[in-house]
C-alpha cells in the first residue's frame, strides 16, 4: 500500500513522537522528522518509524534537519548522511527597518509563481511542492509570508514565530534577479517583524555548499552556531530492510 502524496501522520514509538509522510509530495520517497524537541531519540524509535514507511510502500526515506549531535540513532538504524547544514542565529538586538513597500504580503493566487521561484532557485532535492510550502507556513503558530516583485514574483520568504524564538523557514529568489538585493529585503523584513513580535532570537539553516546564502545571512547579523544540522537518508529496498533491523514498532500510536 502506498501513502497518497501529501498525507502525513504522527506516530509514537518507545516514548518518542515522530512525523512521517512523503518527501515533498513524492509517492516513493518518505520523510521522518522529529516533533519539536523530541530528544533523546532511540534507534528503536527510528526503526519503528522506518517500518511504518516500509509498510506504506516507500522505497527510500530522508530525514528532516537533525541536530548534528543527535544523529546517532539514525546512523545506528542504517541511515547515511546526505548533506550537512549550517545553523545560524540572530540575536535581534538592532534590526534596521526595510523600506516601505519593498515587500508585500503573499496571496494564495501567488503560490504558483512562488513555487516557480522555488524550483528555479533550488536543486531538485530541496524543491518544495504545494504541500511542503503549506507545511512551512503551518510549522509555527504565527507566520509571515512575503514576496518581492521584479518582472513578476521574483522572491519570497516564510518566517515563523513560536514563543520567544523566530525562524526563517524558507527564502528563495529567482536566479535571473540575483544581485538586486531582493533576498536582503526579504530577510530584513522578516527580522524586523520578529523583533516587533518580541522574539529574542531567530534561527536559519542553509546547506554548507550555499556560500552565497551564508554570506547574506552573516552580512545581516546572523552568527554561525557551534554545531550544525544534518539531513540523512536510507534505502528501504535493500535486502533485510524490514527485519530485524527495521522491526515493526510495537505500541506505536498513530494520530
């Protein structure tokens, strides 16, 4: 049985909660992600999540961004590192207000253009579909979704706010408009919004290979954290993938 694209579920295994579902709408590639700060995580919990994905017909699985120091349970369960990410923090002490009218609120009618920008800016592994974009908007209790326009929608950003912390969930600018400062305007807009909301800090991650993005974030006041994040992957079709290494979770609750 294959899980319909776009459907996700929460499971509880060995006292840990994880979210499983499709990776960016794929019917063959699944995803497993931690819920909030569900640490420490056992390798048994990871195996339980993978067993569920195997039952649902997925052929491979990627993780969400996992703290570098929390990868052991995934490695023990047979995952390998796909990519390492920088993690940066901004203390939001002095944020310069962006020019009025530099960005505008994104409308639902903008989403097709926003996804086109996303696909132009990112390599296939990282591209969002409609479901993944909606998940980024719903990841925090409050979010800010803004776009820039330069011959149509040319860039967008999603910021989130939870408790006293902010998150830059997504930033993309159409490559043919790079060099016009649109990414900077979007980031400044989000940081200024977070400061007004009362957030004490903001976090963002980016691929270690994204030197352009790293320079932008550091120029705007983000500082590298001591430990980064990791995205891991596993092949679910290899021999012995379902037992005993991927034994079905017992006592897991689906919600």
